[in-house]
C-alpha cells in the first residue's frame, strides 16, 4: 500500500459511514496482503495448513461487510479481531470443540497483533510513542504489500525469519533446505524487498 493509498483510508471509511457501501470492497482490499501474512503465520502454527489463508481472509472480509455499521476505532485492529474470531472458529471445528472460547479469541488477537508489530518493526527503527506506534502499523500494511510482490520462496524466508522469528536452522528445516541455502535466499530476498519498498512509499 502506498502512503497516498494509506492516506485515502480515513476518507474511504467516512464515505462508507455516509452510506456508500460500494467503497467497502476497495477499502478492505487495501488490507488483503497484510491479513494474508498474519493468517499464514497462525495457520502454519495452529492448523497445519488445513485451510488456505486466501479463504480465511475472504471470510474475514465478508464478516467485516456485515459488521461494518458497528465498526469503531482503528480499521487494521478491527479486521485483526474479526480474523482472530474466524481462526478460533476453525480451530474449534478441526479440533472438535464446538463451544466458543473467548480466551482463545483473545489469545489469537494478541498473537496477530504481535505478528503485526513484528512486521511493522522488521525494517524500520522501533519507537514507543503513540504516533510511532501508528506509523509502525501503517508500515506493516505497506510492507505486506511489498512482500506480496516477491517470489513465494523470498516471501516465505522473510516471513519465517522476521515475523515468526525463527533461527536460520529452523527456517532451513521448515523450508527443506540447507542453512547455507536459506541464508543466501534470505539475503537475496532482502535485496529484492528493498528495491520494491522505495516504490511503495
């Protein structure tokens, strides 16, 4: 997502609240790559690839469409909450627990938030002020857009290393490669990502 596109988000929210439902699709679409990366991490950790992140993100958007009249606050956070609820439902389905688990949803919301923070901090200096926190959240959405432009192996190695915080040996095990091969892949991926990022500012 470019900075200009990010600046459009508040205006699009205002238009949607003013009764322009057609703006919701393009508005949510700006967060697709961001939610896909967050979903991919949790699916890998908890659901052993039983579902596709694209399907999960689409279900999140459908629920967001239905629930938008109740939306208040920050859009990225709200979408992460919906994603957490959908993830919790899938975990209950696949592991045989039908009863809603508020603690699980809270845990997933926190985990998605942590992944978002890690993504936002991955290639920028960290900060602690509210404005810096907001900037990191915007950066996370922008970085997700840049990552989506990378080849799958590049995207995977950066996600495992910087968002899941795995060591190179663990990344190598997950990717079925040698540590040396993974380190070289990671270095090439970073070069490619840094070429893309200036264009997305």
